């Protein structure tokens, strides 16, 4: 799945989540699957509590972490698409 910079994503409403030690852990009620996120992925999870565009996510993550614009864009787009495919997030 390829996401454009303008597309917005948000959390899937069926995901239960909690933060433990700076990292998010979540469970899909529907699928019975467990997911754990590293600190940067947890930051993205926090940001998509409200719908955000891929461009907004890239801008925020680039400002907060030491990463090039190009690497951040590739990583955020890939991670966002993965979350959608796994049912963790959805298009808004």
C-alpha cells in the first residue's frame, strides 16, 4: 500500500492501548492480536489520536528526532501503511 502525503490516518477504534515505559502496547479486540511499538512509533500512535496527514506526521517527527527529511518520509509512509494493513490504524 502506498500512501500520499495528503492522506490522513487515525487510530482504529477497536484497538485497546496503554503506554508502558514510554512504549505503546495494544491489542486488537477483533483479531485477538497483540502489538508493541518502539518510542518513535509510540509518538506516531499518540499523534494519530486525531486524524493527521502523512505530511503532518513527517513534519513533526523530523522536528523532534534526528532524522533526515527523506528517511523520515520513507519510514513514516511505510509504518503508516503497515499500521493500516494490520488494522491498527485506518484512513480518516
